[in-house]
């Protein structure tokens, strides 16, 4: 079956050329490792295998070694030479757009869209007898086509809508870009069709459902109502967009924006009304901080090992799951991002920019000008901070055997400290710092490590251990946030606050009480914190048109220094306020590592030069 699936991909992506018949028995022998295209649609199992293969286009979700978080003010990618700085420094151009996750790549998405088109065309005339299966497979394929188009739309704006299957001998293979509005309408229609076809169908984990289709519809309609895609608004915020000759490719040039917000609200509410979703969102007051951290960790683990949800209601609507028997990139999140003092790779490390945006436990803002906060920056923060970020002094897993003697306390060490006696100290670099005595090439440059999505199981420690934490394409809380945002923009502040406070109570945070623009700002920060590392920030900052002051800001890091107090003596370092005076210095990362800057052309990524050369009907995005 593995070889059959492999060849199904080939049938999907290239035209089939059949040889003429021949009397030679050898020539007429059916290859054991291939399946004729016309035979696929006669067999229910082969048809299902074809549709199953469409999900390969999802890759490993956001669990690539390089994560979209590192294109934003969430994270910094540790290892140079991966073309991330092409985007963060606004150096993108059609010849070299910079690093692109495979699930946003123009060619990859259109290859998958072609496969969907082949599937939909053939499912219409498929001759296998199971009509229920045929309907389900058709619904799944409509969802997948909608998903691939929404990935393109989020990156590039309006793109060509291709519904036909191009064959050899076509008179014209070129196609113009559809308007942004046409693309939104197409995706919404696909979601509606998928939701109707999949309604009431019991699906295995990881496959499309009616709930997934409704969640995608909610997301795309939220984007459609946002500042970047309301051209009259976008023009006031960007001279580059104002001067673009084809603004209809980027957003709505006319129409009623209030109606668009209402559609976004209605679509989100349809998700909120789904049964069996909504983990611990029925609280009337905040849980304890400890419970808040546990709740958030349980959501991030998706029911992974060592974490069991305490309620039957699910958070995940559509996710990518991983199997231990398969060596998939998505199973190596811990290795890719964990501390070098545990022999991991420190890939996408949290920025101080993100850390500073976690509120205090009382709901107030963190402030470096407050002496108490500056001297204890990790004390009494939003409980989600402790489930997302590994910071200096944080408790973590047991060290590996070769490192245990250097740190029997299992604490993160990202600073520089004194050991010996206070009268005659020597410098000691933390085991998880860049100058670590364990590995001095894989350490964080920011002073932090990613904890979210890393399995806390103490048996999963280093680069030799896989994990099975699912990637959340859509989770229920995103729809809650979508609903709250639409309510705010429609002036329905009380309704927005009610739903935002459900999220905050689950996290152990106090209620939001603001209204108007202050509520909008609290909401945006709430979304930033709740959805950290989930591939939302890059799109949110752009659609809100706040990118110049967020993802375009300099990457900030922390420097931690511990000096022995007079009369103190230490032989093996551990975090201790009894023995040490600590100083925390927030500063910009060395510009030689990354020198972030913003150019308005980055609101949309460039279409690849070779695509424009092949298709002279394509109009390039502004600024390129």
C-alpha cells in the first residue's frame, strides 16, 4: 500500500500517457508497484488512499525546524544562513523571497490544489458503490482545496483560482490573479460545501470534519474584515498600498465593512455553538495560578503523554498527529528547540519582546522601570508564561547522565555567574548559555527557550527522543478570539469581554474591564499570548497593520548575571537569591545576528520571479 500511495501522488501531479496496446504479454503485464489512474476511481480503497494523500500537503504543520514564530516578535532563529533574515530585515524580492514554510510555498500549494482538482473531477464519476464514502471524500477534498487557497491568500493576497485540471495540449496555461474578494468568496463556498458534506460524519483524528470547515471559514472571514484588506483603511496607513494600481488584489475596494465584521462574527459563533468543544471555558472566576499553568500546558500538549485533560470537552478541532514509528520532523520539536545543556538545538528561542508582553498576575503590564519587576522579572507573571517559556532558574527535566554532575538541581542556566568565593570568584557560564561547557554552538541567543509544545515527560530529554504532540491547525479558542474581535469591531464590548474572560479565567488571570480602543489593545495582547508559537502572529500583525511597531522592531534579548553576595562561597552553581545578587539587562540582539527592519512591501510576500516569467498575466505585489 505504501508503494501504491507513492504512485498515487505521481498520478495526481502529472498527466498520464498511456501506451498503445501490444500483443507482447510482457508489455501488457501490470506493474506491481503502480496503479492506473482509471482504476483508482473504480475502487473505494484506492479512492480513499488518493484523498488521504492530499493531507501530505499539510506537512508537519508548524513543527518544521524553522518556525514562522521566528519571522515575528515571538522568536529568534538561532542558526544563521537559513534566509529567515531575508524576511525579518525586509530584503525579500521576487528572485529571493526568503525562507518560506512548505505549507505556504506557491508551487507546493498549487501542486496540492491540482491534486484536489483531479480528485473532485474523478469523484463525480467514480464507479465504486459506497455513496456515503464518495460524499465524505468529496467533502474532505473541498476542505483541503479551501485550506491550500487560504494559505496562499494569507501570504500573497489574491491568487489565480484554478478549478480545472490542465492537461497536455492546452492552448493557454496562463491565468490572471483573482481579486482578494473573489478568493475569499471561493474559500467560504468551499468551506460551506465541505461542512455540509461532512456533517454528522465520524472521522478519524487528523482528518477534515464539518467543524474544521467552519473553523477555516471563521478565520478567513476575520481576515477579510481586517484593516489590511479594507483598502480605504489600508491606504491611510500605507503609501505603498495607496499607490498600488491593482488594490483589488489586496483587499476590498468597496462594500460595507460592518457587514464583513458581522459575517466574521456569525462564522465564529457557528464554531462556538459546536457541541463537544471548549476546554474549561465555563468558569466564573480565575483558577489558581498553578492550575492556570496546568490548563494551558494541557492544551498545548493536545492530550500528549504526561498530560491528561480533566474535562471531556476538546480544544483541538483540526490537528496534525504524529506516530512514534515514523521519523517525522514534527516529532522532533523538543530536539529542535530545547536547551543545549540537554544536547538539544535551541532553534526558535523566545524574544524579550514576547516575554515583556506577558502581564503580571494581577493583570497589570510588566514595566522595566518598576524596580521590583526589573529585579524579579519572572515573578508573578501570567500563568501561561510558565507553560510557554523556559527562563533562567526555571525548573526543568533531569539532566542527561553526562551533565548530571554539573547540575543536580535540573534548572535552566542561561546566565553568567560567579562561583568559588565572593572574595576571589571565577566566571561560570550557564549550561544552557551560548558559552556552555556542554555544547557551545547550540545555545540560545535570547536567554530563553521554548517550553510550549515540548513534552514535559522526564523520559523525553535530548536529541535522541521523539515526541507525539499534535500541531493545532485549528483549536476552539481561536474561534473564541475571532468572535471577540468581531464583537469589539462591531461595538459589542460586553459580549467580547465575556468571552475573553472565559479564556483568562481558565488561565488564572483576572477579568478584563476595558472598553473601546483600550479593549481592542487588551484583546490583541490576549490573542498574542494565548496563540503564541501557533503561526498566528505573523498574519495578525500584518492584517492589523501594526507590523512596523511589532514584528519590525529590533529583536530584544536578556542578559542575566549573578554575583556572589559578600561572604558567600559556591562550588556547584544553582539559582539562589540567598547566595547571589542577580541583574537582568534587556537589550537588542547583536545586529550582526539579525538587524530587523520593516518595509511596507512585506505586508504581502512577492510572487516568485519564475512564476511571473511563466505566467505573464500575473501582477506582482506592491514594492517588488
